[in-house]
C-alpha cells in the first residue's frame, strides 16, 4: 500500500475514478493486484428490501458492462422468488456442514448487505447477508444464474 492509498483510503472521491449511475448513484473504481478482481463499488437503496447495500460490479476502469446492469435488474425484479427458492437449498448445504439451522422467516432473520456481479453476469454472482439471530455472522450465497451452488 502506498502513502496515497493509506492517507485517502476512506476518501475514494478524492483520488479514484468514479461514475454516476441512475440506479447505483456514484460508484468508485477499485483496482486490485489481480486484475480479475478490479471492480466498481457503490452504496445505494435496494428496492426489494428498502435498505442501503453495497454493489460490486467487476469490470475494467472503462466501466461495467451494460449486461451487468440488466442482470442486476433481473435480480431486483425476482429477488423475492430468488430468496424463497434458495432457503431450502441454504438449509440443505448448512446441514451437510453439520450446522443445523431452520430458517423460519428469511426476511426477518437475515439482512442483505451486498450484491456482487462478475464480468459474466449470471456466472457465480453473490448475495451477502448478516444475521443477528443465527451465529453465522455473515453468509454469502453463490449463484449460477438463479440456482444456489454454494455458501460461504
């Protein structure tokens, strides 16, 4: 980490490239040592939950692909169905890990805090949640298209 990154780490608007998006608001470009993880990051209100969340759009500095935004809109429109279809799979995957957890009301027990959309939008995208009820702390659900493939 160089001195500029250290001093301005929490002030991306001063030194990082930013874009303004109608949906996500102001988003900042973050460069990683591994260019595969370069992304735009922003905070915005996610309509289905009416809460502020983070968005991570993996891309080059030129900007994210319009297909990523179209995929986000698909997630936003289908969010309730995605969650309803995911709960049994989440429980099944956690039981395989020897963590017995019954989810009674996902919306009350988990809080969405981030969505990550990769360069190829429907391949390995994620929803990340926190939970005060369950001792997991955080849970990230990995999807391939609209199917749950893993949990971390």
